């Protein structure tokens, strides 16, 4: 799945709306249970068990609420991943411009340049292109890794939104069931089942996200190693573009180190 900022915002809006709906349904469970047992024919022990069941259903709903609040703490990360992936492609573009500009075939003017200065120039230019190419490669790999992380975050929050909607539907059924003593046990059983299932789904979504990010972490380790590779950066610095033989700017003055053919 490719990252879409509009799709991501829609997923987040869906979660925020769902959290508001879940909060409202949580607030309706106990009043519905109290209304259901507020009859002369309902024995006290039955009323107590129904209220206990309602409180248990609220507690289970609260556990889902807390888990979603926890995962929402990182909700901004996918957007930043996407932004930085985009920025790294800009770096790649700049580096590729440099690499392309200093290719020997692009420097057509040097074909008429001869002498020691020209030889020194031709010797020093290729390392500049190699260094720029390495910068472009690192930038591209960083961008790809961040893009994958952004897409994984989008898929994760879409999954959370789907889980939340499913749980809200269950809570609506619980509220309806709690309003009837005859079906209150079915209501709390539904709450227990849905809480367990949805907690498991959230954990599964987190595990899937962790697996993707873990794989990308390994890619970033490899990327760090490539960035530390100094084969095209002598002494860990950019190749020296300056040659002392460039200093003679004369042409055919009797002692020139270079000349135009």
C-alpha cells in the first residue's frame, strides 16, 4: 500500500469519530442497566448482578479505549515519514544533477584542452561524480525505507479504525441488552467476547506494524554502513577537486603547462 496523505487523514478522522462514539456508548451502559432493573419484580440479587455485569462491560470497553489512546500517541509519525521520504528524494535529485554534470562525456570542452593541467583536471573530476552518485544512492535508500514505514503506518491506523467500528457495533448491542434483564447476560457475554477479540486484533495489528518497522530498521542499519563506506570519500571527506597544476593560466607563452589544440 502506497502512502496517501488524504487517505491517512480520513483514517485518523474515522478513529477520532469512533472514539467519541465509543465514549458515548460507554456512558450509556450503566444507565441502561439501572433502568432495566428498576422494577418491583426484579429481585435485589438479580439487580446487583446486572449492575455488576454492566460495570464489567464498561471496564472492558475502557480497556479497548486505553489501547487505542496508546497507539494514537504515534499518529503523526507516518506523515513525518512521508515528508522526510519526499525530502530525501530532493537530496537525491541534487546529487544526481552533480553526478550527471561532471561525467566526462558531459564536459565536451575538455576535448580541446591538453597539458598537465588538463590531465590533472580529468583525473580529479571522476571522483566528484562517484561521490555525488553515492550521496544519491544513500538518499534514495533512505527515502524508500521511510516511504515503506509511512505506508505501514497508514495500513495500521486503517486497521485500528475498522476494529473500532466493529467494537462500537458490539457496544450498541450491549446497551440494548442491558436495558432488558432477560438479555443482560447475553449483553455482558457479548462485551466480553468482543473485548477479547478486538484486543487480540489490536495486538495483531501492532505486531504486523512492528515486523515491518523491524525490517526497515535492518535496512537503516545497512544504510548506515553504506554511508560510512569511505571508498569514494578519501579520509572520510569529499574528494579534493583542486590540483596545484591548475595554477598556470597562460596559453602558449613559452612556459605554459597546458594549451588549447
